[in-house]
C-alpha cells in the first residue's frame, strides 16, 4: 500500500470524493466467460511461517470455492513450515504441492514460474502469513475478476492479523486436528511480550491506515476510474494468462527478475499501463501479519521505493493528465460514431472499457494516470514541505496544518467506520505521531531513489 495520501487534505482525497459523488460506470456488464467454470490455483509463498501456515491453511480449508491446486513455495525456510503444511493437509484431505528451495530467491520469481508452469485460469497469491477471514473470499474475487475482460487482478480488504483473530481460528475443526497431531506447535509468533507489544503498536497504526485507505481512498478510485494503482499483494487473484504475457513475458527480457522492491506494485502499474484494471472489493476480508514497529521503516522503504521505481518505469502512465484533452477529443469522436450507429455491435458489454496496449498509453494516457500523478506529487512534495516548516521553525503554520489535517482525517475515518466509530476515533488520534514520523521518513526513501537513479546508476531493484 504505497500510494498513501499522507496529508488527508490532498489531491487524491479530492479525487476519491469526486469519484464517490460521481458514482460508478452505469454500463451493465455482460461477461464473455462464466466465472464458475474458472480453474483456480492457490500459490502460497512462505518463509519461516511455522506459526502462521496452519492458520493460512485452516482458512483456506473452509473456503466455499475449492482450488484446483494448492502450491506451497517454501523460499528457504529454516523452521518447520513445510512439515507443518504437509501434516495439516494430510489430516484434512487437502492436496498440497510443496516446493522447498534450499535458498531464498524471492517472491517475483515464484509468481513468474507458477504463471508459466501451470495452466489455471486464475493464479491466486496467498502469502503464508495471511488468513482469509471471509469464507467466500476466493469466490468473490474470482467472480469480480470475470466481470470484464479488462480486469486483470482482484483483491479484498486487507487488515492486520491480531491475536484475537488467531484465537478465533481455534474454533475450526481443521486447526484442532493439526494441533492434536502437533501439540508443540503454536499459532502465535514465538517471541516475548516486548515483541508482542511492538507488533500491537503496528497493528493499531496499520488498522487505521488500511481502513481509511480501503474504505475511502481506494473505494473512490475504483468507483471513479474502475481501478486502483496496484492490488494488495498478500491475497490477490490474477488472470494467469495476463500475468504471464503482460508482465513476465514482456518485462523479463529487459529487467529479468529485478522489477522493483515490491512486486505487486510493479505488476499493478504494468496492468494499468496496458489498459487492464486492478479492482478491490469491500465485502470480503483477509488479515495479514504486520511487522514489529521497529521493522516498519524497512517495510515502508520497500513500498515507497517500489512506488517511485514504478513511476520511473511507467512514466508515460504518470504523464496521463497532460494527455487528457487529447483523450477527451478521441472519446468525443468515438461517441459521435456510436451515435451514428456505425459501430459498437459488441455482444459483451464492460464497465470502464478502454483500449489495450502500452502504445495507447503513450499516445493518450489513462484515466487512472491522474491517481498516479497526484500520488507522486504528494509523496515528494508533502514531506519536503513538512521538513521546510521544521527547518525554518514555522511552528504556528505547522501546528495549524497538522491540527486541521488531523481533524479532517479523523472525521472521514469516523464517518466510514460504521459500527466502530468511537474505537477508530481514539485510534486515529493515538497513531498520528507515528503517521507523521513515517511521512518524514519518506525523505530517506526519496534520497535513496534519487541516488540510485542519478548517482550510483543502480537499478537492480528487487524484493
């Protein structure tokens, strides 16, 4: 989740407000393919996930849609991840293909190999530390994925995996069977109370951030543009053929496995650049383990640097706002042709339909490019302005800005958090200092990216 509008009084917030007020494309979709017949492979990348993999598989076992294959890719773990996964699946009648690597090669090669080595219609990526909270999660994302040929990825709403969520999983028969066979196993990370406290701080911060982003910002983007910049990569369904041809077959000859520091961001940008869409659902949920608070800067660096790196690779997409007039004229001309009855004899209707291909993007840009341009502006400008205020000791304007921003962000969060408004009111206030610290930390990311690009000429970016 790299495209955070750090200041809520921001261009992207305005875009989301306009999108929600505007409403979705009113075209009634008439898909060519039936989502019910689609084959689904679940690919689980994992690294030292012995405390999480039983939960991940237990949630998978109760899904209303059963996958064709479950493929566990153990990326050089030094714990009992594979052993526990095999035992769990044997006890619960689940077919598992376990691939254990001697050394870690990263998540990007994992996605690439599975998109080429198997023939499923849908490649569902489920991280080993992620739990599908909604029993119909896979069903819903596959259903939405097939509502248009231009939809390349679909994900649900992702929130932090808390201790209470782990305890709730103990009620599942599948997990009880496993724990009966492995009484020494634990569904909690094997760390002390101080580490649990650090993770609790991160959970609260990320809970507020994710809820605001997905229930307001991303919702507005999907409503307005039919897409977000990139899917949330821990629990996402891809059209396998598009993932293979649009991303890996096209970019591997140039970049190899060195895409960016976070593969889901690069993939999402590549989909948008070629006219495909990334959608997010608000009615199904997954929960993913967050890092301890001391590791948050490292993760933020990966996400933020990947966003900047993807802006560099897809600069034509980022320039879309400057091509808006040209795109508008083309659209008017097409509308005139349709009105004359000379075209559009398509049987299969689709919302947010647009031409495929990066050549079109270079010529006309994409509507979603507005989000990318605004996000890049915010990521660079806002930390810089905040730093200038501090260096010039402009304390009164700084205090007014932060107070106003805090008030507006909390008001929006409380509005969208139906049923939990009081809880999110206090959470929002508590995490504000951490949010502004993260904002300033992004200056480190910007500096590192600029050095990679212009001084060291190091573009071997890879998670």
